């Protein structure tokens, strides 16, 4: 069990961000152990054959994400420095990581990896383990070349396995940030952490994270906590509290259970007769904040039509919008929530 102690100042400087690079790493865990990530099976079925066909192209990346294990080297998922980073910015930051930091994290991985192997499931691939050893040894010997190779593999993996799904993933992550920020503003940390993840709880200015193989305490010292929503981390959480990195908690984004579902048709006939079917459908789809692109995907409307309908709903006080970086997310107002409650009852 990990506990994190907060001061008033730490609460004030707590921030949100999301990270394409963390999605890469978490998705590798999903590919290596799909049975533990059942929600993502539709994605695995599409992507696993592509990755298998590129045999050997991602050996270093996969070696740095051991399964089973509770530790992934911290330099592989450094805290994002901006709220909405793009992958190329993160890869540039990766290439600049201090070389001794790489070796320190690799040494920690070597210490923790052998017990993980002893508990590995039947069918553990000894040949792959030897490849992993060779990849990690080469990176420890020449960290600069290793970081460059890792960045190139991450970029190639992104294009092969993640990029086409990124608009949906990004919309999910952005919506979670808007939702969590509103909960923090409305009810403070108690409201924010109440449903973050089953393993996370808040009490008496202290955050508790239940880890199966880790016990410790980290008292924040003016650093604040970085909260990173993730799609692929489900159903677990990642935490990073070892200096010199900013303490970070990566948690499952709200709505991940419906990420790969095909759109379904919602209906509220009484409301449709008043404001029209398309606008009613948009209101029903906004249980969580969403972009015009995501709403177009769900409803089958064109992005232009979605934008026009949202503009009319916004002028009527039924939806509002929040900007995060270049993305605008729409959400229902209290008035539309009340209206939908009435027509659903």
C-alpha cells in the first residue's frame, strides 16, 4: 500500500495532463496480457496481428514493459510537462533524459524482474526472455543510443497500433479531465478521488493507493500530484513517486468501458417532438463531455451538422463548452439534465 501526504499548497498546485507515451506503454501491457484487460479485446484483435507481423521491430520497447511486474522503468513514462502534449514533444523529452537516470532505472528493473519471472504463468517464453536481456544490456551499455532507439520504436508502434484510434482515445481523456476538474472545483479532493479507481481513497489529507507488492509513504513537498487519465491502464493504476520525477498517478479514464462499443441509438420520443431527433440524440450522448468528432462518430451525423445543432442547444442553455488545448468539449448543463430526467421518468 502506498500513501501520499498532501499539504494545502500541494492541493493548490495539483494538475491534470494526459500522455500519448503513457498510452503506448499501457497498451503494450494489454497486448502482452490481454486476459487481464478484457475491455480492450476488440482493440487487441485488430492490432495484435499487425504487431506480430512486425516481428522484432519493438523488442526494446517490449523488454522495458515486463509482464508480470509491478515496475516499469520511470524514464519510459516521464511525467508530461504540458496538459496536452503531443507524441513528438514527449519523444524529444525522452531523448534528453539523463543517461545515469536510465542506468539507475534499468538497475532497479533488473533487481525486481527476476521475482516476476519466477511467478510467470505457464508458457513463459525463455527465448523472448533472452532477447529482453540482450536489449536491456545494450541500453545500459549505451543509454544515448538506447533512448534514440526506444524513441524510434515508440514512434513506429504508435503509427501501427495507436494513431488511428487516437481521436477516440483523446476525446475520452479530454472528457475525463473536464469531469475531474469540475468535481475538484465543486467538492474538493474528497469529490475528486471518490470514484477515481477502486484502489484509490482519500482521507485526512492523505491519498491511499492499494498496490499488491508495494508499501511506502511519499510526503509531497510543494510538488503537487500530477493526475493522468489513461484508457489502456484499466483496470489498474500506475503510480510514480520516486525522485527526481514529479509524483504522478495514472488512472483509468471515466467511460473506458464503452470505448470500443459500437454506437447505439438512444431515444426520448417526447423530447424529440419538441427539439428534434438529432438534438435529442446529442443531449443523450453527452452523459460525459465529448467533442464534435466523437459525437459525429456516435450519432452518424456529419461534424458540420453536429456543430450546428450544438450551437443551437448552447444558445438555448442546454449545453455548454470547455476548451482544453485545441479541443473543445461539450457537456450538458443542469437545465438539460433536469429536462432529461423529466422526460425519462
